[in-house]
C-alpha cells in the first residue's frame, strides 16, 4: 500500500481486511504472503570468485603483457632455452599481474559487504496479534495487514501505519533513514502534504528504525523489498561504482600506448623483411622469428610493467598521510579522486556541526524598577564537555554565575527536571550522552553555571577528574533535593514536571515549550534581588518577543523553565498542579557549528570547490547554520541558492539545471534525493564528494565519485564509502582534498618519468633494428630496468613535498590528460635522448673502446653476415657481454638523472635541489648499489648477461648520461618563460558536451 500515510487508520485496516482487535486469521496470512511476498531482503547473486579474477585481466595493457609473456616463453623454447632465463621474464610479468588482480578482487569483495550489513538493520522478532492472541514471531513471517505492538527499545520490523497510541507520547529514532539529529514524534493523523517525504510521514513507522519512547500498535503496510530499507537496497544494487579520473586517464593512455606499440612492432618487422633471408638466421622462417622476438622485446620495453605497482604504492603512501589527518581511506584510487573534486555535498548534522546540542543563550528578567529589563546571557562551549563560560550582554564573563538567582534556579531545574545521563568515556576521551540531546544540553548548562557559596567556583571544579566532573553539579542538586513524583511529557501539555522535597520544603520544577510554560505562569523571578513579582502583560509580551527572536531569527530550540512551591502533604503530581507557576527563564539551544568549519569553507572557495549543504532538517534552521559557517558569505540574497527537496522537484528541467549550478543548500531531503543530486551534478561534469553516516546515505555514497562516511556512522554507510572520517569533521575533508591534489601531482610526475624512460627503451630497440646492429639489450635486461631501476625512484617521487599553493588553484579538469601538449613533446625529447644515448654506448664499445675490437662502422652493421665472409676478428665478438652491459648501464644512469628532473614539473634543480626529497636520493643510491651487484656478483651477472665494467667505461657512461639534465633544464626554462610554447598534442578527442555544460573545472 503506497499511500497509507495519507489515509486514516480505519481506511488502512479496511484495505487489508483486518480487525484491529483480532488481527489476521491464518487464511488471510497465507493469502497475503502469496500476494505481497516475504518480509526479507533477499541475498543477491554474487559473481563467482573466478569471474572476479578474470575481470581484473580485462584491460588492454594487461592483455598485451600476457601475450608478450606467453610469446616470450614460446620463443625461448623454440630457441632451445630451458634454463632459468626461459622462465624468468614471463614469470615476473605474470607475478605482477597476479598481485594486481588480488588487490582488485579484495576491493570488489569489500564493496559487497554494504548489502550484507544492510540486513543487520532488520528486526529479528515482532509481537504480532493473530486470531485474537498476541504472540512473538520471527519478523520474516510478517505480512501486510498484521497488527504489531512496539515499545521502547524495539526495532521496527516492517513499514507500518500507526493505529493506536498506548502511551502519552511515542518517539522513534529514524536518523539512519533521514539523518535527523533528534528523535521524531509519531501520531495517528493522516498526512495531507503533497509529495510527502519521509519526514512528513509522521504516522508511518519505518523498518529498521528504533523506538525511543512510548508504546503503540500499528498495521504492517509494506514488507521486504517494498519497505524504505528495501528501497535503499534496490538503489544500491542499481548503483555502479564510478571509475576514478586517474583510472580513466590511465585506461586512455593504455589504449593509446597499445596502438603505438602495435604500430612500432609491425613497423620494425616490416622494415626488416629484407633481412629475413640473411644466412645468419638459417632460413626465412627463423629470420622472421628473430625479428618477431625483437618486436616482442619492443613491446616489453614500451609497456611500463611497474606502473600499476608504483601507482598503488604512491596512493598507499597517501593513505598513510591521510590517516594522520583522521581520514581513513578504504579505496586507494579515491585518494587521487579527491584532488579533482569540484563539489562537496556535505551532511549538516555531525559534519558541519558537532551533533551535540548545546545551550547557547539564556534569557531572564533582570528587574522591573521602572520598566521591565530583560537580561540575555550567552554560553560558550560547543560539545557535551562541561567546559565553558557564561557572558553577559556586554560580553563580560561572569565569574560566579550561580550567585545570580535566576541562573541558580535554572541550574536547579535543569538538573532535577531531567531524565538524561552525562558521562565521560575514557576509551574515546570524550563526554557522551544517554537520552535526549536537549536534556543533556541542560545538564551541561547546570555544570557551566556551577554551585553557589564557594569563592573558588567554578575554577575548583577543574581540579576534579573528568569522570567526576561530568555531572558533579547535577549530582549535588540531586542529593540536595529528593524526587517524589514525576509528570512525564505529553503532547497536549508540551511540558514535564518533577516534585522535589528539601528541608521541609516541596518544590515543583517544570520545563517545556515556552508558549506552554508562559501561559501557566502568574509570577516571575527577578535576577537582581531574587524577588518574585507578578507576571504582567508587558513582561509577558517582552518574553514572547524574545522567544520569537530566539526561535525565528536565531533558529534556536527553546525551552522555558519554571517552579512552584507546593504544600508538604502532596504525594504525587497531577496536571492540575501545573498552574500559577513562577517563570525562571528561557534557554535557547542549538547543534553548534564546529569551530574550524568556517576556515575550511573559505579554503574551499579559494580552491574553486563548491560546497552544497545537504540535510533532512528544515530550511530555516539550515540557513541559519550556513550563515554562521560562511557558506552564504558570497551571496547577496538566498534566492536560487537554497531549496527544499520539494521545491527543487517542482522546477522545470531547464531551471533545475540552472539551480544545480547555483545551489548551496538542499533541505528536507530523503535518500532518493541525495542520489538524484549526485547523478545530476555528475551529468554536469562535476566531480562529486558526498558525505553521509546513515543507512539512508549508502546509495548516494556509492554513486558519488568519492563517498565519505562518518566514523560515528553506520556500518552500511562505511562499507559503501571510499573514505571514512574518524573525527566526523568537515575540515578533515578539506585537508584530505589538499593531500589528494598533492598526491595527484606526484603521481603525474612519476608517470611522466616512467613514460619518458620507456620511450627511451623503445627508441633504443627501434634505432638498433633500423641500423641493423646487434641487439643492444636482452629482454631480461629491459625487465630489470623497468621493474627495479624505474620502480624505486618512481615510488620515491611520490614523497615530493606538497606545494604551498596547492589549495589556491582551481580543480583540474576531469578530462585533463596525464601527459599532454608541450609536456608530451618534452618527454619525447627526453625519451629520444635516453634511447640514442643507450645505442651510442653500445656502438662506442665496438668502435672506440680500448677493450673493444675497434671495428669500422660498416662491419658493425653487417655483423649478421660475419660467418659467411673472411674477417680480421672472430665473430664471437658480437656475443661479448661488454657492449650490452655498457648500454644497460647508460640506460640505468641516465634514468637516475632523469628522476632528479622530476623533482618538479617546471622548477630548476637550482631552485628545488635533490636533497629536498631525501627518499629520492636514497632510492637512487639503492638502485645503483643493486645495479653494481648484478655487474660484479658472478651468479647475477650470468643471469642478466652482463659483465664488470672498467673505470674508463664508467666515465663514458657518465658522459653520455649527464646531458639529460642539461636538456631538461633548457626545456623547463622555456616552460617557465615562454607562455606561447604550447604544442597541442591530443592523445584523444575532447569530450563532446553542450556549450552550456563546458565548464572550467
């Protein structure tokens, strides 16, 4: 039944054909079970383990690597290689791919936990009326039409329509569904609101929410997947994980690289077709296989095998830094996604605010000597900690607040007319509440006012332990006064009273809605001398004016406090006693904004990031908070910037698009609205970060580019998120964005470093093949360079320091390529030099080295015909390991110098010296030590086909390697000083968007 909230209880009962006194019959239960289904959230079919594994290999670069590994192994067997060398290269490649696949499988398995944990919010049992008898049944057996009784502490087993109230009031905590900071009062009246959201449906009890006060009966109207909780499950199932911007760029780069590799491999093969029949190969087929091996070596050289591992390592380092900022990252790629976030959709309660209701204003009557003088006091402190001071209207601190009669009586009433508990949790190091937030706020106010009669108050209270301090003053008043009777809060009275006795004196303290308390008062307490005077019409009007100011302009939640002296022989309270009261004062409370949020908001504006506050609370309360935290500072008026969910849905399509571009506040929302907001913003090419803590937030968290759950939130929200804020603080998100931007900059640097290095390897093999000289590098040597010598420095580049102006730039465009334009040209130049220097080292040994044969150049390029003609040198010279060792060492050393180039994109090494990143210096030293080991340790030198080098050979290696720094310094100089140097190389076409939607991100 979809509109049970809009129908009367009788209509709903008639719809299901149920008698509220007898419940359903067994026949009806069977019929309804067949008609409406079971009250369970069914388990989804999971992808099999092997399907998940295979999915990780569905990537073009990975497929090329697998083919290269297989071909390499087959060719080694064809050539008769059966030793370690035949297996080494394919084994290393496959090991790397297996490790990456394992990370992918674990990540996807974690994502499915959110759906499992959603089932934890289903009730286990329910008290059901069937055939005229109540019985406790498993909640899974409920059907629409069942009459269910619920009381304090019960978890609601299905969506139900209230039909009977069995207590004075009935309240439900539905924060997991709506995000409301306080429990919600339920009633029996039908709802007349059009387009009603969950908050409007005050006669509906939602599955998974918890009863916090009262007892009631209700009729089940929806079960299983039809419930509000079931709707969240369906929404999560429909939500596909978004691909991160970096993953998109790497995929695009992989596609581009694959095409280039294929082209070059085919080109090398075609260029050498004429050499297939060379006698040195022993036939056309063997010649073709020989050059096919070169093409495979080229593919291995071009693909940065270590790239996935280095990206993962850099992101992991970022997560450690973020953990220190209280941001716990669950999904590694989300670290980088933060860097290009353009919109943060932030929950209000607990993220922008402390989620700790605090008394902020107190209003009392000071004196009435000539005219009524009302005094206002402000209270500092924004948490449940009993720490804060009270200031008068001029801003002066009150040294002894308890010496003022009205404040003293406010402390008494707050402590005694209260059912909550305030305690200190040593494990968490914070003060916690049990009970309603408003009552706890009054307890904290009583602690801040302190006790009378002590000159050292309130400083002496600071000497107590935190456990004792939590409720010291409250306990003092509870010991001074003995509670005799309590008149609980009811909806019609809107107040609560407690009867206390002390020293042959009985006093009734009352608290409640100001309009209800003031109407019952005939007297008022004066703050200057403690006298009681009649409550005149003028004073009453002034009090009501202050109340409307508190509740309206300042959007404070207000409570009024009063007392009455009672006869000694009254054993219990009746509602008739609640008249002729003496008014004490008004207390204004709010969920205060976090102190650091305002600066965080300013940082977002400076960084070009828009913040949209999303909340289930009402519009006026949220607008008041946004003014306090600076979210509206740049707006002249709020027209077009603040919308309720209903207002937004009623807008025409074009106005919705405009509203999304201007929106700063979105109120009275439910789960579907949050997900809709994320999708709409993503359609406008925004990169969206969404915060949330309740079950209701899970679909939006999953849909967002980066979902941010609160540390105090539900397990479902955490499982659906990419990041968890341990301190629930908005300022932490902003710090994490800065870290994300720095991580992306470093990621970009090491990707460019690896690309330029791999370009060098490709140029080396390609030039050697075109010139017709012997292979300069063996495949196993290329693998060593890619994994070890490239990997360590590339990882260390991830430790480059964060730029001081990282949060002063606008977010980068989502479609910004990792390597593009002028930078691509720069790294082509660097890569070309790396490759040519490597080939030059190889040729130098044959032509000029004192330990080499000093051959003429033509002899070198005709080396493949050596065995068919007479020569003055043995043909075995072309199998010497010295030239390839020189080439490999040149390649390693030139890449170490190139790593230093990547300390900054455009800054000279004279400005940012090598020691600015000691991790990079250390990685270069370790890499060179490893390289020296494989040259000079015998088993390793045989494995990698290398040999020790002489000092003269090392000198040539340095001469050939160092110029890479000079070349890049020249290119950096042009980058810094010539804004006109912009070569627009495009690796792919720009995303085609409507002109109106092309925005500078």
